[in-house]
C-alpha cells in the first residue's frame, strides 16, 4: 500500500492565478468560483508544479447555469498536472453525464472521460461533497469521503500544477489542500539469495536521495502478486531493473515499465544477461565478489543525478 501524501505548507495556496474571472477568497483555504454565462469555464491554478501528490476539497454547488440540454450544470472539478489549457487531468462531479468522473484534456482541446460512475441527476445544489484526487506515477485515484471510487492508469502527463475548476457553476471549495508524495522507486529483479547484496546497494543508494524503495516481495497485500506488481509499477516514478539471469518475469515487468514510459535504470552482471532489444541501453554492470558493492553504488548515484534527483541532507 502506498504511503499517504505528506501535507504541504499552506503558503502554496497563497500563490495562484485565475484563468478567467476573479474567484472570491472567503478565507484561507476557501475559494468561490465565479459564474459568467459568456465564459462558462472557470479555473484557478496554484503555483507549485507537482509530479506526485493529491488535491482535495469540500465542494458545495451554490448555483448553476443550464447546459445545452437545458439541465442545470453540476460540474466542478479538482485539477492535477496542469501543463496548459490542453494538457491536464481533472476529476469531480457532473461531467460526461455522470455523477463522478476522472477525465483528461488533450490537444484540440478534447475533453476525454477516463472513468465515470453514477448519474448527474444524483448531484445536488447546497450539498457538500468531500473529494480527493491522488496522482502518483501513472495512476490517478479518485475518492469521495475517503472512499476510493475510481482508478485510472494513464501516462500522458507527469508534472504540472494543481487547481480547481467549475463549468457553469457557482461553487464553494472549502478546506482546499494540496499535498506532495514522496518519490518512489520500484525494483525489478530475480528473488535470489546471491543477489541480496545488490538489492541492499539499490535500497541504500536510492533512499539516500529521499526516494522510497520497494520490491515486489515486500508488499504486504492479500491479492494476486502480479496485480500488486502492476499497481506498484504504475505508481512508481522510477523503475530499477536487474536483468541478471534473464529471468522471464523480470523481462515481463520491465516491458510494463517501458510501455508506461517510466524512467528506468538497468543493471546486469553481464551483457549476456540482456537480450538484443535492451542490450543497446546503457546499463550498470557489477560482479558478485567481495567489495563489489562500491562501483554499482557509485554508478547508481550518477544515474539518479542524471535523472534529476538530489541526495537528501
């Protein structure tokens, strides 16, 4: 199970930009959307760009304008990984003819539903909805009242701002919180006692950069192992693969990481451990001898720095 995101300092909510008309700031952490018929889509974006984390709010729709079908709009949303007006994820109520939804916006702009449940007629004015959207790796998770409702795996956007959105609605967003999650590395390697020292080198080095380090056999969840592995790869920012021994499970899991466009670091004892389709990728080589942990640790540190990570004080 992934760790809950760490609470971010309140000042992040003090830096924001209103994309159309002015939002009302009732008190710290509470924002009220404007409702203007000529400009139906209203957004407010907060300053810091996040790769992993969560945004949450208690949302009450106070009033609304009609949609094209004549029904009142009930669309409000939380926004994550905003890269621009045609690139972000959003989740909330009332869009795509659903009660709750997870969607994304891409070039066009095109608004695409990724998951949805319920009927829009089940969303009511003057009722408060406690919503949270978590985003980690390729996984977007949506909650109401801390109950998980939907999960989407999507690799389109990896970094951006958080924000709030309203479509033809006058809504109050209370107790707005933005949280940052600790980066996570998932280790893919054979489960062999002779490779335990390599795993220890990986763990020690990765954690010195402030990154959580997880291997499949360390996951304490009662469900099929491969389901856990897929979830961990989806959530991971970084995947470290040891191809030593040409283990077929390792190659399968590495294929998932490649398909989901993960940053990855490759290790192997020999080029013979690597098939032709990965042999061209720069890798960290090591030997299973006394004192052999020094060079792979150094090479791993250099690889992490090259990917933009910094050691913790």
